[in-house]
């Protein structure tokens, strides 16, 4: 490509940027979700609060309330709490994998014995109920509440709702956002008539949204995944995975996404339920401090590596599936949260989590908007794209 061709490219990019950012950010995604800015707060179960969700929605983005596996009563209470704080659109996020089959007795017994020894080492009160008493609430038990409460947007991860549930939500005028970690998953979602697809790169913190395989999830990076999904489907695409500032949002948009889903940037906000130890560690962590693990829940998730994750990995034991491993590790998670023991604490975090700041969710959101506008303005005025 010669310099004259570069000048034409720069001029075209400049016009696109001006249209996107100096005309109130509107595009097909914002129109579909009825929001002002194409920025979605990622649903982070155990971290996200109704206050966080409402703050993002009130600022012009889309707050997301995670309710995966929660009881219908708790789901209703959380939705009502959000609605008491905002009249703007927000999303409710569901776990949509099939009802888990009981884990085998030997697998559970081996893990229980291992955790019992580990608990003694760290002086953790270790007692878990019989696995047959573990109760996991299916998304099917939550659909009626979402319809009843007129939730405008429903997102889901770990799979696709069954056809009856999709039809129920569609008939209630709900917009649907599905999560894909590879092109194959995105195509399956498009065939089920969802409205938006979140392309989740492997850099993202928390649980992987994969559903075409359980044991070996796709590990495609955000920069590779987003353009592939955008080319493969006709739906608006949300980019997710290590996007924590205006440069990341701009990059996602130039790669073909129509918006960004952001989680770790809000982990340390005032409205976050993350403890002080978690917030401190993640703000001082590097990208290589995070790793994928099944040790806490039985499903793959990215978090800051610690002694507990290393011990489970080194044990060589087969890890029970979600929610059985989640139930087995509950004493560790509860004790670590109470005592702020980072050796045992669940510290979900993406590879850009060190950019998290201790401000209000609204302040962080506004900063993301301002950063992106500055990047867009600089690019359109100078014709530079850091080539």
C-alpha cells in the first residue's frame, strides 16, 4: 500500500469515526437495546449489585444483573431493587446450560477428602451438605419472573435457552443477548434469533461462556474473535475481553463490533461487592497473574492465581462439575471472603484488571466515554491510527 492509499484510508476512517462519535454514538446496537452509549456492564455474579446495574443504566449504558442459578424469590428481589433505582433499560443475565447431572460418588469423595486436608492446613471450618441436597435453579424457573417484571433485555451464557423459552421472551418483547466464544457458537446463536451476540475473548475475567464443549473450551483472543464473528453473522456484536479503557473500546469498534461489554474495569468500583483484598490485589496485578481454572466452581473461569488454585491443580484430581464443585468449595470461599485471605479468595479478573479504579461506577463509565471520544477525535483530526 502506497502513501496515497494510506491517505484515502485515513480519510475514510476519519469520516466513520466522526459519524460514530460526534453523532451521539448511535448505531444498530444502541437502537436495539435502547441505550445512549454502546457500552454494556458485564454481569459478574457475586460482584455486581443492583446499585452498579442502575448506575450504568442511568449513565446511558446497559447495566447487567446476574441471576444465574439463583432462586426465583432472590431473582425477583434483585430485579425489583434495580427497578427502584432506575427507569432505564437494563439486562438480566441467565445461566442456560442443561440441568447438571449428579457427579460420581468417587469423584466427589476424592475432592472432599482433599479439601478436608487443605482446610485443616488453612484452619478453614469445613463442612458441606450432602451433594444430593444441592439445589440449582434452572433458568426455566426464572423466565416467568422476567416476563412478569417486563425486563427489557435478557442475556445468557453457557448455552442457549430452549425454543419455548426463547419464544416466551420474544413474545414479551425482550431483546436477547447470547454469549459466544467462537464463530461456531455465534452461528448457533444467530440461528436461534437472538438480537445481539457477545463475542467473549479468552482474556475476559470470570467464567467462560463456552457451550459447544465442556472440558476443552475455545481459547480465541478478543482481537481474533471479534472480526471473525462480525464477518460470520448479521447481528450486532459486542466485544468482551480485556477492554478497560477508551482505546480498547475504539479497537473493538474498528474490528467490527458495535459495542463493548466491560467487566473488570468495574470490579473495584464503590458499588462492587468485591472485598478490599480482592480490589487491592487486582489493581496491582499484571496480565500474567491471571489464569483459567475450574478449581472453585467446576467451570472454566479466569482469575488471579493463588495458593488454592495451584493446590487443586497440583492434586491431579478430577474436578466435579458445576454446581457440585461450587458447593464443595463454599466453606473456603466464605471463610476467605470474611478473613480476606488472598491464598484462598476467589479473585475473578480479566487480563486488563489492573486498570480498575476505586471510583463510583458512574464515574468510571463517564471516563470510558470521555476516553473513547478523545481517541476518536485525535484519530479524525490527525488522520493517525498509530500505524
